[in-house]
C-alpha cells in the first residue's frame, strides 16, 4: 500500500511483536511497537469486598440473581470500568516499558482483562508516547457522560505524565459518540496546545475483509451469523 511505517496495538498484550517485526522487516516497512492497554483507576481492585458482596446480595436467594447483583454493584462502583489507551514505544527504553506494563496488566491487574493504571504508567513512562484512543478511551468516556471537570482533571494528569508525547486522538467515523468526542477533543487540543492525531480504528487491512472480521467476532462472543443482536463494530461496511 506504500506505507513507510505501520503500528501494531493489540489489546492488552505484546505477544504479536515478533511475528509483526519479521513481517515488517520482510516488507521493508518500519514497525512501530504499541499496545492498546486497558486502563483502570486501581489495578489492585478486583471485585467487591466481603462486606460489599453481602450488601449487594442481601435478600437475593438464587445463585444467578446473586451473580447479577454483584456484577451490577461492581459496575456501579466502577470496578469493572476500563478504558482503551494506546501506548507506543519511541525507542528501546519504551519497548522494555511496554513489556513491563503488559506483564503488570496480566500479573497484577488482571480482572476479566489485563489492566494497568496511571500509577503503573507513570512509573514506566520512559520512552513511551500515548494517544487517547477511540470512544472506549477515558476522555471520550467523560465526553459521553458530560463529565467535563473529570475530563479536564484527567487531561492534566496525562499531560503531567507525558508532556509533548501525549496525542489527542480523533477518528473519521460517523456514529454520534465518535463525532461528539471528536468535537470536544479537537477543542481540547487547540486550547491546551496539544498535538492532534487523526487515526482510523482499523482491525483489518482491506475493506473486503469486513465479513471475515464479523465472523471472528461472532465466534468470540458465542453468537451466530444470523443473530440480529450479535455484537459488531459500528461504522463498518454499512
């Protein structure tokens, strides 16, 4: 396709780097090593305390209903909340820190997904750049909830960690959540003099691969192709 470089940002892992590096080298393309991390508020917080479980399930008898009550309580308290965050290695130090952060996510922060927090990122920030990701990112989350004060506080913390290596990300997708995020994030970039990064939430290389990708998603989520409620990406082939 004529690209001089390409980045890989798998979700929560760096396991594809060797194969990715070999493919780029064979094609004469510069690899950019990255990871789309799962960011949470506290990587050590896994589930409810015994007292919180007791409170959430009080008066609930059936086992399934108890599970649902615990899940609802975890979601209400933000324990299951995680945000997409793209991290890129600028040099060898950054690559080592990507490996470290991936390990932290799996060994210290795993709760349904391999999670890291801003404390871990701050401790292993050397050689890394960050972009704010898609509508699953933390800034877009606050935009969707109109929680602008929290959004600005988070932005201040990210600037403190990354400085000029923080990129505010916008994407050319037509669904309303992305368009709303784009407007606010572009304004943040102007007001705070931060670089704006235009990306595409690409999960396959060619447009004609959309059906293969949706088959894979259906298999991963235990759905069938004919299920009208099966999960699929917005802004795809439609």
